[in-house]
C-alpha cells in the first residue's frame, strides 16, 4: 500500500536529480556508442546512486529514488532497452514549431543563442548526433539486465538510509511514440500497443522488485502545444487513446504501487499555450495509478489548485503537486511552500497530499536546468515548508 500523509505531509520529487559531471560524461559515452569500461561504468553508477540516495535522506525527503543516475535522461535511456529502435540520418521530426515558439519566435531565438553560449556551464554538455530516432523493426523489451541493475543498485543504496518509500521512474508508451517515429508498424495504434506491451515488462519488474513505479508522461500535457492545428477536443481524443495504452501497459500491476507524472517539460519559456489542467484532469484520473504528480508551483499553474474544488479526486487517490518549481531559478521561501501545500490540503484533505516538485532537476545537458546547488536548496525548502504545513494542519 502506497503511504499517505497520515500524520504529517510527506515529501518526494519527480525523479531526476543533479548528476555529477563525470557521470554525465560516462552516460554520454554509452549513449553515443563510444568505447567505455563496462565494469568501471557499473561501479560508478552504483556509487552515484548510493550518494544521491544518501543526499535525499540527509535532506529529509521521505519518498526517494535513484535520481535517474543510470540514465542519460528520462527518455533516451529506453532506446537501449527496446529492440526495433535506431538512429538514422534524417531530420528530427518531433522538433516542430510549437504554439508557444510561433508566438514568441524572437524570445525563443534569443534563448537558443543564450544556451549556445553556455558551453562552459555547470555540467558537461551532451554532444549527441543530430539524427532522427525511428522504429524500424518489431518492438521487444530487451532491457532486463539494466532494469535488474537499477533495482539492485537502489536496494543497496537504501541500506541504512532513512526513507519512507522508494520509487523508480519509467517512460510512458506515448512518449516513446513521440520520440521514435513509426516506420515499421501498419498503424500508430498497432505501434502504441507494441510499445505498451514492451514497457509492461519494465513496469512489472520495478514493482516486483519491491519499488513504487512512476510513469513519466509529459506528452499528456504537452501535446496541445505541439499540435498547433488541433482543437481542445482533438487533444482530448488523442490523450484518451494514450490513457488506454498506459493502462494496457499497467495490466496486472496493483494501482497502489503506481505514481503517474505529467508536466510541461523543462521549458523555461513564456508557456502561454500550456494545456490547462482543467482540460485533461478527468482523463489523467483514468490512469490506473494511486498518485498523480502535477505542476503546481510555477506562475502558469499555481492557480490550478482551485480546480480540485470542482474536480472530484477519488477517495483512494493521492495528489503530489509541485510546491517548488524546476523552471524558476529563485529558491522558494518555506512559508510559500507551506501555503501551497495547505491550499491543496484544504480541498482534497491533508492525508491525500504529498509535497513534490513540478518536474525533475536533471543535469543531462539541456542547458537550461537550474544549478545543482539551487536544485538541492529548493528540495530543502520543500522539506521545511512541509514541516511548517504539518504543524498547522495537525496542530503539533
């Protein structure tokens, strides 16, 4: 049974935590197909996971993970775990103009220039080849050894660490569908089903390994911005089909072992065309999960706490709203964090709120993430804010 905030507000995050620069370099080597020492690589991953679990425990975060430190990023890791995916010399199809970048073209161009000038920034930047990634053959799960290593590393790291629970993240079928263009299956529906069948094996392995499973599905929230000609109803139909795919991938897995996360990606931008939660909250709640992780701290979405006065959260479900944001470089004041928590507790009940982050604090080389020191300061602010809210909500 997934833990709730029965006596105090528990804290967690969405998965990705700052990676050390040398680890980023090793992960890039693997992703680029360069030669590397597999034994040394495995040992470095294990140490990194032990370190990041200890750091979370030291920060008093309750529900922890491996920081995604075995993965080059939340998405690209899956290519090595699925057959039928490859890179080809072709334009990247999913990097089209969005509603937001079309309206704010000059701002986006300035941001590109700024990021290009940050080559000597905080972490080693990725230099991945600008190739398209496609599905060119039958999709099968082949990542059994890697997911077993993830499970073993996290179990080992948790020895002696103070944590209420632990989770491991995994990508959703619909995001794989986005990033790996179908050039093999007769229809997108057939492709989506194949992806769901394959990812089911990873999902089940994580839960059978004793951990909570977190499904990462930004596409639920971001499709509207990408699909410039689609209406809200068009996007709802698109999402509904992909909800079915996620649930197909989750078949046989207890709901109380599953967290579902959607967000608007890093995207430090105007974001006036973010798909509002009111347009898809009901569809999100159809995902067979116990907890739902959503953005709730940045200026485009902080107001959406009020939506839960109208949308009925099922009695057995948990909300994990972001109370600190990944896309704002200021560190939130703990009192502000507490107020955000209390708003949600006021509408869905204190026991059904866990404090979280809007999205991950990755350092995989996108160039626009917050500094690692800032990320950890935000996490500490979250914990302090949860303590303040707990005292007020429980009166002790």
